[in-house]
C-alpha cells in the first residue's frame, strides 16, 4: 500500500511540473523544494523506464511519453481528488485544501474578479490559488485547470458551465477617429468604417443591431484583428477604428472621454460571464465552493463612519 501511495505522490508531482512548466513552479505550487520535486520525477522516470521531460537551461517540456502519461493520468488524479473531497469534505472539519487552478482573461483577473478571489482565498486559508491569465480558450483537462471564467457566448462542448453574470456590449470609437472619419448614425453606415475585429468571437465581422423590433445585420471591413479584448480596446482608443467592446471594460474610458459610445439607441446581444469546469462525475468541493461564492451578489463596500 505504501508503494502505491508513493507512486500516486510521484504522479501528482509529475502533473504539477507539466502544468507549471518547470520544477521551480511545481515546488511553489506544492509547497515543497525544487530538489524534492526533481527527485520524485527522476524516480518516476526510473520506475517507468522512460524520459518524461526534456530539460534545458531555459525550459522544461514534456516528451512524447510524458504527454501520453499526462493526458491519461490527469483525469484519474482528479477523480481521486474528488473522491477524497466527498469522503472528507475537503479535509478535517470540511476545510478546503490543496490547489485550485483557475484561468481567466487578463481583463477579468486584473479587475473585480481579483478582488473576489482574494476574498474567497481569505475564507479558505488552506486552499492555494493558482491563477493563469490568458485571453485564449485553453484545454481545461489537458492543462489541469479546475475552473475557467469566460465571457461572451459559450461554444458547444462537454464542459459544464454556470452563468455568473451578464454584460452589455457597446459600439465605441475614439474622438480622434470620429473627427477624421465622421460619426455613423445608422448601423448600415458601419460597413464603410474601419473596424477592429476581436478574433476570439465566432463571427467577429458580423453584428446584428436591434431597435423597437427592427434588426439590422452589418458585415464590417477590418483594418486590424486582435485575439485579446484589451488589445482591441487599446487600438480603438488610439483611433485606429471602431469596435464592439464589453460595457464593464470601457467604463473608465467612456467616463474620461477617451472613448465615445455610438448608436446608443440600438442594442446588441447581451453576453454572459460563465464559470466553466470539466464535466466529471463528481465536482470537487473546492470547485463547488468557488462557483457558489462567485454566484453570490456582490456586497457594496461599507462606508466608514
């Protein structure tokens, strides 16, 4: 039995190295030393008779054998962790522990989400948060992600999703762009304007505007494409072109006059903010706790007396 436990421990260390991209990151994630992590990986490689990582002075990458082991053992380790959660409620007394790995777009993590995650972490001091900021849609199972916070419209998948909130979308431009190219008064006029396209969307060049039961669908002409909302917003702010941006992301730019909202009497489809996680048979307690916490309405800050 002790030998099996040792093998499970080494597999968990291996996964931490694979997902962290190196021995130092894995050691920090596991709360141990780099030497211990390296020793556990070497022993696992010796037991299996294969090399799991290619090591250079700059990076650590999975070999073909390492990729196969990672893809096959990660779901099993998650099921084991979920079983332990069910039996012990996370740990003695129901306290959450271990690591919760979360990914979200840079805009989300640098905004109110970071505040809420800090509050969640304060409620669960034995739980370690591993946050991955990326604007790309990542493979949750393959990358060892517990929860992803995603905005917009979800694509069909086998993942579970819970809507946390929704937001409006605004057509925006910089004052400098409007001074040079004019102000569009109707949706149809947008086809003649320069457009900054966000390529993360399914159809970044086609938008449908609605007003009093009428609809207008317009196909835009891109002057630039960006795969990150923050980059698209920066290009619009610099006067390169028009784009449709999330309402929560442009609040400050609108208030300070760096951006102007256009066609305000026309509406665009509202988009959602979702918590997405792998569709395991049993959802880990730490994932359930985080999703429940994020679904709670935010309390306004207390005023000092």
